[in-house]
C-alpha cells in the first residue's frame, strides 16, 4: 500500500507544477501593467517630420475625433511587431494616428516606413526626446488614445491583437 | 540560398529519425549483434544538422537579411567574430546548437559504447531520438531559424551590444555541451533501467559522460559569471538571478550524481539515487530552457518571449518527466540483496550526508526561483527573491557540508576508525584560531562568519596536507575538494573585505574618503567600428601610498542604439580594483562606482581548477582502460 501512495503523490505534484507553469505562461511578465489615466494632453510645439514646419499641439488634436499618438523609432525592435496592428488600425475611419518619431535619424525612419508602409496620418519628429518626456512616456513604443483633449488610454509597450481590439471597442 | 539549404537539411535530418527507429526496432528483436546501420544513420543525422548549422553561420557571415533571424540579430557593421557568434546569440540559433550537440553526443556515445550490451545501446539511441525529434519539431514549428522575409531589408537590427563580448561568445556553447551531455545520461539511465543493466559496469561506462557534462557545465557557468562581472557593471559575479540559478540547479544535481556514480562504480549501492539523479539532472536542464525561453521569468537573458514556444517546451518537458517516471515505476527493480546497513563512520555515509546537503541546496535554489511564479499565478502578487534569502538559507548549511567534505574522503569504505587521525584535530584548532584573527576586528556577524571561515580553512588545510604527503591516491578528488575550499574561501573573504564608493563627479573634481581620493582628470572620445567610445581618466590615490589610474569606458552603439558601460578592472592576485562610470541625465556629472574586491581572481582560478580536476579524473579513467 505504501509503495502505491508515493507515486500517486508524486504524480499529483507534477501535475500541479504543470498547471501552475501553464497558467504562469499566460501572465506576461514583460511590461508593467497599463494605466488608465484621464488627464489633459500637454500642449507643445513640434516639428513636422516631413516638412520640418513647426506646428502647435492644439492644431493637431482638435474636435471630437479620436487620435492615437504613437511614439516610435526605426531602431526599436518591438515597433516592428506592432506595426501591422497600426496598419490595421489606420483603416478605421474615425481615428487618426499621429506618429511621434523618437530620437531617430530621419533617413532610417524613412526607410522603415518605405519598407513597412506608413500607417500615420501625421508624423511629428522628437529628435531630443523632450516631447515624449512631457507626455510621461516610459520608452518606445508607447501609445496614447486621445479624445476631446483627454488621454483616455495609455498603452505601454507594443500594441498587440488584444490591445487593438480594445482600442477598436473604445472608439466605436 | 544557404538558408534554404539549411532548412531542407533540417527536414531531412528529422526524416532520418524514422530510419533510426525502424532499424533499431528491427535489430532489437533479432538475435544478430548490433546493427552498424544505426550508427551510420545517426551519423547521417548529425551531418544534416551540421550542414544546417553552417548554413545559418554562412547567412550571418554574408549578412543575408532575407533570413529573419539574421535580420533581427545582425548588422553589416558588426565585426566578423560577432557575426559568427551571433549565430547562437539568439533563440533560434541557440536551439539549432542544442540540436547539433544532441546529435553529436549520441553519435559519440555509440562510438564509445562498443563493449556494452546490445539492447542497452539500442534503447539509449531510441530515448535520445525521442529528445532529438522533440527538438526538431520545436525548431521547425515554433522557432525556425530560416524564416524568409520579403521584401529583403537593407540592414539588420543588430546584436544587443552587451552580448558582443568574447566570453559571451563561447559561454552558450560551453553551457550547452554541459546541458546536452546530461541528455545522454538521461537516455542511458532509462535504457539501463529497461534492460536491467544498472550495475557497476554501467556506472563505469556512464561515468565519462557525467564527467564531460560536469566539466562543460562548470566552465559554462564560470564564463557567464565572468561576463556578468565585467560587462554588467555591477561588480558582482553571482546575482542569484533566475537564469543563473537555472544553470546552478543541474550543476548541483550533476555534482551529486558524480559522487553517487563514484560509489556505484565500486559497490552496488545507492542505485536509486543514481537513477533518480540522472533523470532529474536532465529534467532540470530542460526546465532551465523552459524558464529562460518562455519569458515566464524576467531576467538579463530575456531572449524571446513567445508563449507558444514556452507551451511547447513545457509539454515536451512533462512528457519526458512522466515517461521517465513510468519507466522508473514499472521497470526499476531494487536489488534487495545488496542493501546492507552502512556503518555510521564510513565513506558511504559521508557521501550520503553530502547528497542530502546537496539536495537541500538544490531545493533552496529551486524554491527561490519558482516561488515567484507560483505566487503570481495563485495570488497575482509580484515578488522577487533576492540574495538575502539564499545567503540566509545556504550559508549555515555550508558549515557541516564543508566538514563532511574534509573528513569524508579520509574514511574507508564500509568501516573506519579514527586512530592515527589526530592531525584532523590539530588542523581544526589552527583553522579556528586563524578565522578568529581574521574576523576579530570587523563589524560583521561574528559567529556565523567565524565558523564558516573555520570550516573553509579546515577543508583547505586538510586537502593541502594531502598534496604534500601524497597520501591521497585519488588526486582528482583531492584537487576538486581543494579547489572548492579555495572557492568558498575567496567568496567569503571577498564578501567580508569588499568596499565600494559611489559618487557623482565632474571633470577636474575629486572625492575624498577615509581610505582614498578619486580625481576625475579628463575624458576622451573616439569613434570605433560600430560604437562611439567615451573613456574617462581617473587617478586613485590610496593613503597608504598606492596610486592607480583607472579608465572606465562608455560605449554608445549605433545599431541598435544602446549605451553600455565597460568597467576598467585592475587585477592582481590579492584584489581587483573595479571602476565603472555612467551618464547622469542632462548634466556634466558622471556617476562613478569604484570597488575594491579582494581575492576576486581566486574565484575564477578555483573554478578552473575544479574543472581541471574533472578533466584529470576523465584522463585517469581513459588511461586505465
């Protein structure tokens, strides 16, 4: 009898370990949990990426439209993975995607967009990274969903399928 | 081109498995002797994997960015050496390396087991094939190193600069040789259970694989540790980081296994230990791969974080565990004839005691590493387990462990008495006095440190005496225990006597403490092949007259854009002087970190000696044949 209990216990232990590891896999450990913040967007002046004209922030975010401010760079690896979701999102009518090109050389950024297509309605350039600091960004990529001059959602890290569906739900 | 060759040769390699299975089964039930076709097919499989591996290396060397792996991890401006080492510096390539070593080892196993029973050899090949197929499928399905991208990018994303380092270029292959070596032990243990061949003969045969894995694992861990010491810029050599722990666990299990095999080689006892340890060593290696590659843990090694990959390894790992579990239950027959109670004062008991201590250390590390995962799943609370946990739980138990290491080898098999061993007492007294002198005036935990030092010194003296008197017949064992005592001693003294200064300095400023003065003299910039280098010049005057110039460096890599800090280390046999600098955001100040680390080099030297002792034992074994 004793010799049978031991294997059964061991078997149960292994099974529990398996289940815990399996569940652990689903909690991604990589990014800090996203914050839901309702706050006014900072106002700033910024150079346009294409023409190098200076533009004021209240000229960009106006009215009832939804905006997604996406901080990106060509050297940033996760930006590549989120790119296809941005392309997908750019097909939506009621959202404008604003790219903020973070500490990047404009040559590399152009190559990046030529290769992977351009999902942005407008691209701003943030050579020294100061605007991103004003927005309270943790790093690249990072995205802010904006409605009526409020940040209604902040996404730290790359956009994925789940986040994309969430954004689409919010702007409906 | 080389990518498609690589891919197809992988597919062919998987196909060969089918033939190996076919001929193995055919041969297994036939009365004929071992079929050499099996060896040929195993060799063929190895050749296919090697072609595939060279295909990947070639893609890296040619910077063929149509290959996704190359695109993600290489860059044209990288030096050739790092292009090549980039091959295994990423998830896909490193798995290909795993597979390469797996197939190489089973081929070598067949070559070196010609005098073993036929059924045992065939079963080993079969079990190894199960593992090999698992890895083939894993590679092809979830982490294909030969994925094609179109349109072809003009430039790659670059290898993470902190991985661009000579120690790190050979660290993964070393570690893998160790990890994968345990797979051979695993397969052959299962085969030996099935064919009822757990015996002295088997122990003598499998010992060389245990030794090989152990040597490589030791060196692999050492290289990783050296790299962490000078590259990560924290000035430590072991951080109890989950990934380090994951390599330490198989090492502990393997070390225990090595001792049990040494016993089994002489006398048919401890067989259950050997079998269970053989299985768990490999399970722990696989578990390590799982924990690192699935992204379930956060650490310096976060490579690829793809839950699909994690799931695959997890399922595969548990299939292997359950398989070995059932084989153990159904086939393993305990040889009851040989179970005699050991006399309490004998070599066996002291090895058994050490086994239990090893198991204790192993469980501490295992719990410390996996507990955060369990906690997060059950209560979604995030914690991380740090060095205090390990120090507190491991240090006190090191004491009896060290004593057992000192006395154990001096006992005879089965039964000993303590006559004529009064020198044991003499050395004990010397060690106590010495450690009291060392610890006396220091502001540290007096009792624990004194006893720990005593135990380490005791082992040191006793093993040293054996070198001098040449009484020990077993040189490799003595060298191993001696090196271990040096390792523990240098870690202890390093811990006790280290000090560090952290401060912010501008050019031409200086910092004074009780012991020394640091002056920031100047700064130089230079453009290198794939990074910009900023070198600071510091003069350190110690008030006892010692003057040293230190030049820590900052490297700003262009692809990808990352700043790394290169420590300047001045090494001599008594201490290391270690200095790093870092930017302070938007200011002229640099953050300076200066450390004096006594006996640092002895930590490396003793670990190398430890591997040498393993090598020595390996040579002795082959010499006897």
